[in-house]
């Protein structure tokens, strides 16, 4: 039995997280821009990219990504929110046509709304039976 008590903010944080993936799937740049924080430093790490720091760099990356053709078949699954006062983080899986990623999205409360301050996604590797691969050797040292 899960004894974890739910925060009253969790539904709002998960809704903001869902809105992020909806904007991504629809390639909706104005919606994506609206979702990102403006009053705190922001950062983003797209799979295979270096760290993007600052709202200008982050939004330029989204302009490039969302400006490529039609909508994206991306779905968020297994989202779990952790509320830390005025900050929240969501861990989840991103399901794309090319595979699955694991992601962390950090939100801050700005003027009563949850806004993204950080997004990071990385490939999630599995073997043919769906079991996770062993971590790289350097992690075991």
C-alpha cells in the first residue's frame, strides 16, 4: 500500500506537464513559449545536446525543433510529480516513434501557475525482452 500523501498541487503540476507534451506534439510554439518560466533561470538538455542555458537559447531550440514539419507523435507516460514547496519536478517516459526516452521536467510557481524551468530527456535503452541494459562500465567503477 502506498502511504505517500498527495499534495494538492500535484494535479496542477501534472496538468502543466501534460500541456508541455501537448504543445510539443502539436508543434505549438506560442503554447511552448507560454509554458516556460520567465522569472527564474531556465535550462534544457535535449537528447544528445549540450546544456542550453537561459530563456533565449532554450526558446531558440524549441523554435528549431517545432519548426520541422507536421506534429510529433510524442506521448508522456508514467508521470510522477514531486512537490518541493514552490518547485516541483516530474519524472516520466516520453514515447516517440523512434523509441523511448526518460525525462525530468522541473517546474516553478510563477504568479500562481506552474512554469517549466528545466527539461532534460535521455534515451532509455532496453534489450529485446524489455529489460533495461546494464549501465555502462564506467558507472560501476
